[in-house]
């Protein structure tokens, strides 16, 4: 017995030693797999000598130690490829040969996320990978039809093709998809055709399904009748023409889904009453945005939702008084573009986790709850387009994480919120079209601020000098206020206006340019720039330094009391599309250089004191008479007033420095009126002083006057009388 036990023990020890030796002496991956990986890496544009290649392949001989490559610990065969966003900044698209991946026979996970892939060579080749469990090609630009064999790979658990340009019909893929599948995400593609949910009935392991934002897809859950076998956790069916053939109702099978964590039914034009039962069935994220639901917000329930989006529907009534008891875990709340009325409940300010609030475009009234803005974790607050009253924010507000503040189009009064100096991460401030007054005098330098919009109020005082230090300013709207003083000459410090730096904003911005209010969103909002100081009482000359803002697209200084000449430096505004200097007191000529600005499509200098001929150019020929009217000494096309030879010569001559200096001196009102007074005094006393000093001159002066009077009397009486 002892001998037998000793023998078994020695045999076990021997097996362990052999196994350890095999593991210890297995140096790196197989030659065939290393060669395939080398070809894959080279196809991405990283040659052997490139920095990127050497960085990703620091241990060249052992491909198992390459970045993004994972091997089995037992046999060193490649089982995972994780290439995330390696080519996201590359201008050249990648067209990987999928047959190279098929040489990795034991591959279980292939993830090529965000690599600017434009297409696939030999896409069917990966169907040979019998062990492949996860295929993730999301966030690329792949324009392909999905090979049918991708769906029926026997080991496949996850198929994520979201955010590409895949096309074709989905029924052939879904009909043959592996019964073991757990995750299907085809969102944000170009798929089309009819997809009945009954085709998914037998996928008992399905946990995640995404078909959102396939605009030509028609998803139907009600017909034909089917019996589900899964409990889905994440269901994304936004903007896929859901149930348009069966009355646009909410899918009935959702009432028996008890594990739902995320449900997105946005943008499907669904109809019906407020689906309060979904508050119980969905535990985390619920989006019903952009549908046609009606009814009032529920008051007698409690939900664990962290994100709720019911925007752009037809809900009405008041928000519930005890909002914090209904949704105590709420993190994001969007109820914008509905018909809610009444006050914002004070209980909203009791939600300690609330970071994003959007109640814009409703009929809300009353004050903003103080608790909402005091020691708040908010990073986004939008209360615009309501009838809210009182101070815009509590005096002691404190929102250190705030990025976006939109309060425009309300009835707020009082001064500009000084407490925003605590919100140093602000990127946008929009308090336009309220009744704010006072000055902006205690504002911190907000280094991240990209849009500062206070137009349409009654704010007075000088333009804040802190604007010069805010180097990321993109939009500046101080129009229709009572600002006075000079335009700060230091605005040229802005990096966005001066250099070609693309701003970063996902919030749509309404900005008036070319006389039209435009909504900039998406890519355009990151490229547009503008300054609007119109309709104030600004004085002084236009700073020459504004000509350094070469990336400025719109400049409106109209309806002020600006004086001096139009700066010749404006010729450097190479991207300016709209320039409005009308209704000021500008003098001098229109600089000929401005007429060569090829990007300028809107230009107005109407109602100033400009003179000379209007420069002729192809660009200026597109402007109308109204753009130049109200300048009595201005002439030439398109005005009816023709230029004389003197006008042309005067406009064409080159003024010498002394003449320009003289014009600048006499343009100043104090010097001008002083000169008039001195001239009048010299003339007056130069005439009276001799009469006062000399009696002989006085006698001759009065004798002459008497002679003229007698002569005039003689003419009137004898000549005219006869």
C-alpha cells in the first residue's frame, strides 16, 4: 500500500514537472500566427521601422506580448485581438484582409473598434473561426453587406456592428443566427427592410438587442403573433419605424420583461398615454424621446431609474410635488419640449445625484428652486424658453462642475449671476432675452468658455475686460443691451478667433448672422465664430487689433456711437462672411482693401458719415443700395448718387501722413469745438479792439454806417416809391 502510494505520488510529481517545463520553455506565439499578425500590422500602415510599430511591438519575437494581442496561457496560441482606436486619427482608411485573422485558429475575440475601417477584404474568411465568441467592428465606416455566415458561427456570443455603414436586409442574418447569441447590435447603420420580432423568438440567451437609427428599417413586434423565450436587459429600438404597421403602440411584450436595464424607444412617433408601468419594468435608463405620448407625470410610484428622457412629446400638467420620492436615484432628467406648467417642484433640488437637467421649451413659471443650484453636482442646466421669474440663480449658488448653462427666453430679473465665478469649467452661458440689469463687473476669467450670450437684456456698464483672457471664446453676443465705453482692444487674444482651432461643442447654439437667426449644431457649431455688440451705446474707434481675428466669421457692431475710420486691418479677416457697421458715426472712406474680401456675403455701412466713392469689385457688386444709404457724401454704385471727378480723385489719391494726422485730430469733438471757439473769439475781438482803442477809427466807422443807411433810405423812398 505504501509502495503504491509512493509510486502514484512520484508519477503525479513527474506530470507536474513535465507540464511546467512545457510552459516554461514555450517561447512566444507560433510562427504562422506571428507572420499573420505582422501582415495585419503592416496593413494598418505601421512598417517595421515606424515608431508606432516599435511601440506596439516592443517584444517583436513574442507576438503574445504585443499590445492588443492576448494568447492562451497553456499553448501560447492567439485567442484575443483588441485593437481599439489605433487608426482613429489616420486620414487613410484601413481595408483589412480578414483571411489573415482566419489563420489565428483559436481566436475567441476579435475587436477592431474605431480604426477607420472603410471595407473588408474576404469578409467570409472569419466564418472559419469555430471558436470565435465575440466580433466587434463598431465605430468604423464599413460599407458592406453582412455575410450571412457571420450569423451562424457556432460559438458566437456577441456580434457588434454598430456605427458603421453596413447595408442590406437583416432577415437573412437574423433567421440563421446562432442560438447561443447574447448580444446583437446593428444600430446606426443603413440596413433596410421588414424585421418581424418573431424571427428572434427562439434566442433564449439574448440579453442585448440594438436596431436603433436604421432609418429604412421597419421593425414590427405585434404581427405575426409570437412567444418570447428571452429576458432582455438592453433593448435599443430608436428611430427604426417601430410598429408602424400595427398602430404605433408600445410593444406589448415589454410588460413581461422584468430584467430590463435600458430601454430606448425614441423617435418612432409612438402614440398612447404616459406608459407609467415602464417606470417599474426598467431599472436604469428609459428614453421615450420624440414620440406622441400624452398624459401627466405619474405621482404614485417609486422607481430606481437613473436616466429618464421624455422630451419632445405631448405631456402636460404639473411636475409631481414629491419628485425626489418618485425618482430618488435620478442622474439625468430631460422633459424638454412638452407642455408642462406650474412651478418647478422644490423637491427637484433635493435630488443629490442629479447632474443633468433639461426642462426647456415648456410652460413653467415661478422661481428656480434654490436647492437645485446650491452645492450642486450639475454639469448641464437648461431652463430656456419658459416663463420663469425672479433671480436666475440663487445668490449663493455653487455649481463647480457646471459646463452648460442655458436660461434664455424667460422673465428673469436682477443682475448677472456673480456666483458663476465659482463655475470655472463653464463652456456656455446663455441668458439672452430676459430682463437682467446692472453690470458684469465681478466675473472670473472662465478659460473654458466658448459661448458667452447675454443679448436682449438691460445690462449696462463697460464690456468686461475679462473677455480678453478667455482664449476659447467662439460666440460672443452682447447685443441689445446698454453697454457703454470702448470696445476692448485686446480681444485679439482669443485663440479660436485668431487661429484655426476647431471648437468642441455638442450643444446647439442660436446665433444671429447676416441678419438671420441661425441654429448651429453638429459640425457647423464647431466651425462657426461670431461677435455681436450691436444696439448698445459703445463709443470710440474700432480697434485695429480686431483685424487680427482671421478666423472670425461674423462681426456686428451696428447701432452704436462708434467714430473714426473703418480699420484697414479688416482686410486680414480672411474668413469673414458678415460685417455690419451700420448706424454709427464712422467717417472717412471705405477702405478699397475690404472690397477684395472674397468670403464677405453680407456688408452694411448704412447711416454713417462716410465719404468718397464706393470701391468697385465683384464682391461689392452683390450688395444693395440699402447697405450704403444714409451717407450723404458717399457716391457710386449701387447708390443713385454719381461720383464727380473730384470725388474719384479724392478717393483715389494717396493721403500723406500729415493729412491723415490732421483728420484724426479734427475728428475728436473736444479739439474741433475748441478750434471753433478760438476762431470766433479772434475774429470778434480783432474787429472790436481797434474801435475801442482809437476815437478817430470810431468816428470814421459810424460815419460810414450813417452814409450807408442814408443811401439805402434814399433808394427805398425815392426810387422804389416812384
